[in-house]
C-alpha cells in the first residue's frame, strides 16, 4: 500500500480507531457487531486489520481477545513501545512515510495509543469511575487509570481532563510526570500540552507538588509548571471550562495561544506566520466548527487564510 493509496483509503484509519475502541474495554455488543460487520464487508478491511494487529503485538492479541480495560497497559508495562517504535511499526504496516503518519496522527493521536483511555481529534468523552468520580476528557487526551484496594489514581499522559472526585476514605491521586495532585474530593482541571503542565482548582482543596510535600490548591487558583519554573496565579473559571460547551473564550489573548486551543479540535495542520502569532484577539469562538473560527479570526485581524485540501491551513499577513 503506497502513501497515496493510504491517504485516499480510510481503511487504515478505521482499523486503528477500532483497535483503540476495543482496547478501551467499553465496547457494547452492538459495537462489536458493527466491528465484525466492518471486517466482513470487504476482504481489504480484514487484511488491513490483520496487518495492524501483527505489527503491534502483543497489543493486537489483546485487542482480539477483548481484555478488560487497563489490562493491556498492565501487560505492556515492561514492553511499552515508544512513540518512535509505534510510528515505525505503522509505517511498516501501511507502507507510508512520515507525512502519511503525521496526517493519521491528526485524527488519532498515535503518541499514547496504548493508554487506558484515549480521545480522538474533536472527541470529548465522559467516564464514570468505580468510586463514583467522573472524568471529562477533552480531545486528544490520554490517561491511565489505577483502581485497587487502598488506591485510586489517574495518570495524565497528554491533553486535558476535568476531574470531579467523589469523597471517599482513600485519597485520589492525579499524576502528570513527576507532579502529583492529591485530594479527598473536589473538582479540578489538569492539562498537559507541549511541555506545559497546568493544574486548576474549580471546587474543593488539593495538594500539588513533587514527592511528599506540596502546595495547597483551592477554587480559583492555578499552578503552572513550564520550563523548570513554577507559577501560581488566579484564573477565570468560566473561561477555563468553556470547552465543556464547545466554546473557547479569549480575553485579549495572543493568536498563537488561541490557535493552540483550536488545534485539538481540528483534524489537520494549522500554521501561523511568525509575524501574526503575537496579535491579540478577544471573543467567544466555536470549537465545534474550528474552520469557521479560523475564518472569523482571519477576518477580525485582517489576515490572509490559505487552505490546501481542507487540512493544511496557514494564517499570514494579508499583504504577504
């Protein structure tokens, strides 16, 4: 299968999406029937599926056996593939190069494909945990969950998650790299993208820090870890949670920051000319229709917007 064939044929993309869905452990009987129907509908579907499974063993074996959620991650603890390994495997399976994989990654984040829970581009997911807590995963988010006697914990690998933690005798631990948020109960927002970690308090109290010690985090407070520095500040709760309603609220924000908030919702590549990244804008923008939002930003800031095949978008000064 050549790169051109891959880009014109959705079978490979569908196979990857089915693998993630099966590994989630949350597929309904109806979904399983739909998966089997997809396999049987075209021999080429089954061929792509088998080649994908063989390339990602032992994950492929686990997917076909329908193991419970989280078991795949536990089995791969000592054999977890790096992003480079996964990408190399997929490249070998589908016969595509870096450009083809980059395009696939814009729909399905390949970096943490083996996580317990993964959301696709523009997908939002709500999870009710066994202790009654609730997680809301924003698009392109990956988390691992660990629940056992005396322990309830979540590890955020990438993305953004809203945590509504139910009060229980066992504290809840949310870990991102070497930073841990510990709480008895409450609502918190945790985000990790592009090397920046932000923890925000929406309700209740928590302790945030490295190792055993930590600083308090309460409603309206935010702690940011970036570039080896730690910054504490107040934040606007309404703006920070607008994504739950499919909105992005910008109050005199740089265009670069606004576009960073749009990217998880756009299944393509958005490029900014360096000359426009620091332009500021204010408004309430739709995340449900990111293309329309980009058009609105271009018009309000007097920019030129160019599109190639609908997936490559560039914003630049109008006279360039």
